[in-house]
């Protein structure tokens, strides 16, 4: 299972739907990445791919300062799972891997 690539994420939060872009790649055999949204780019930490299950954490400052923990399952070029900020209820996450055509645009 490959998680590498650029993913368009949609996160359903209590304050509405949030869209983000996650870039994942291997560097020296380690899966790393970044997330972008509203001009903010943050590194992903603790990125782990175990079979089809992908987990990572990230800190954001917009719209609030939050530490987010993602737990998703990859199925080909789609993913689905949850994102959790501390003790808040989990938010539903869905995503699609961008095609090479989308990456050039």
C-alpha cells in the first residue's frame, strides 16, 4: 500500500467543512509530509503507515491553535477516517489522491 502523493482532504468539523492538502513522500526510507490550508503549511509528525492504516499528527494555528491526530484507512486513491483535537469529538475525514494532471495545474 502506498500513501505517497498529494491528497485533497475534507474534514467535517463542528464549525463546518475544512479543506486541506497533504503531501506525503519518503525521505531516506521514512514517510514524511506537510499539510497546507489558508496559506499555512505545517509539517506532519509521527507519520506511520501500517498496512492500509495511516496515522499522523500536526499542529495548526488557523482557525485556532490545535494539535490534530489523524487516523485514516487508505483504499487505492481514496482515504477515510477521523481527525481528533484533544478531547473534542472526532471529525470525519475523507480524501482523494491527486492525479498527475491535477498536480501540474
